[in-house]
């Protein structure tokens, strides 16, 4: 349930509403938007007497949220959420580009690629250290050594870093090295992991599960938010369909749909979304045109020798060209890259 306060509502009036809800045993979340304050109540709201709330001083309206996700809903928080990471804001006018290799392989590789993506205009460097591979015989990542190298490369080129977390026991370790925890598609519904991440305040990049609906993605975000971590960045990375010319089917329509349903930022991942190098740039351009707040793109200096996801990694020159193209697209919709 949300209580929308009048524009002219005083602090005392807002407090009175919050106190009343708290006294009823409900969890209260207050959102001070540009236009007005919205007070959200979570818990067993069935017993709340809507009419008496409606007649409290300063109250404009009382709305019951029908969606199963509350904190993630735009009804709960009208203004788009902006998440600050270093000097970057995800969810603002600038489309934030995160780029780097699928996996950190060695020092030379990650430093080389970080330099390439930085010079081309990326703001955040990515690189997996713990890799969730389909085969137990494939490269599983460098573990802590990979995190150290990623962190060092981020420092060297003045970029925050994002890396995937596979399990809750890694939170303390990863916290030392990463600026954003990435929850991969395979873990989107690992509710235990989400709950543990909700106890941190570090941004979480939450990827859509490969067979997850948009509602399930938003419910996963709700898990993180309900523990008090509101810094959730959603990611459309393609879903499994009957189509097999591409690795996944990138659901570009998820971007505007999520924007309508939720205030959380959403980024597009055309690398996993297509799995095929030549299709990455068109889908990156489409994601920005559709309103994505950012992109996550795999780039490799020597993709034929990459230890994971080489076939979908852009070559340095392709990434540079794409970054130029994105400027025009972003400009056309009143944004920048
Ligand atoms: C990745 O980003 O390298 C990755 C494994 O992504 P996803 O979880 O979307 O498959
Ligand atoms: Mn990958």
C-alpha cells in the first residue's frame, strides 16, 4: 500500500502517517520524490483502515499496489532510481557502458582490455573471476587472483569494476575488490544469495534468468530491496526460446516494459543476448534506442584464444565503432553515452 502525500504536506504530517503505519506493525519505506513524498507500507495491510488514512492531514491518496513486487514498483517510487557508482550514475541521462572480457585470464589481458574499453569511452570494467560454466571441464575463472587483477586494472584506468558472485559465502571476499556485484542469469532465483546481498549496500547488477518472466525478475529485485539494499540494476541478457540461430533471444521489449513497471535502472547485455559477435552491435544499438540505462558488452583483444565467450566478444575496433554509433542514437533520444 502507498500513501501519496500532498505537495504541500509538512514534515510533521508525513511523520504522523509513518508513525501510524509503524504502530500497526508495518514496515515503512519513505520516498521523497521531486514532486511529492510517497510513503509505502509493507506487511499485512489488510487490516489498515484506508478511509481513516485518507482523511489524515497532508494525505492526497491511498493506493493499494496490486503487483506482487512493491519496493521495485514504480507505483511505490515515481521517479527513476539513480545509482551512483564512483563518478557514474546509472539511471540518469548518460547511458553507462560496462565492458571487458567475459573472464579475467591474466594480468596482461585484463590491463590491455581495460585500457581499450576506457579509451573507447566505457565507464565500468567487467570481468568474471568465478565463472558459472556449463561444463565442469571448462575454465572456471581465476578466483581471488582474478578479482585482484580486475580491481588493479580498474584502479589503473580509473573505472569501477563489476564481477559475478556465485555464492553467498563469497560476499566478504568480493566486497574487497568489486564495486558492483553481478548476479548471473543462473542465480537470479537463488533467493538465499539475493537475501544475503540485501544485507549489503553495494549495487547489485541482477541479470534476468534465462527462463524468467519480467515479473520474476522484478520479484528477484524485491528480495534484494526488501532487506534494505535499494541499489539494484536490472539486466536483460536474453532468454531461452525455440529460436536457435542465436544463443539466446534478446528481449528488447523488456526494456520499455521494465521502465514502465519499475523505477529501477535496466541495462542490456547484447553479448549474451545473441552469443554471436556480428549481432552484438545491432542489438546494443537497439537496446539504447529502446531506453536502456546502460550496456554490458564483452570485449576481447584476442577472442579466438579467449577462455570463455570468445565467439560473442567484440574486437577492440568493433567496440570503438559501436561506441561512436551509440553517441548518435543516445543523442536522438535526448541522452548521451
Ligand atoms: C557473464 O556475464 O559472463 C555471464 C555468465 O552472464 P549470464 O549470467 O547472463 O549468462
Ligand atoms: Mn560471458
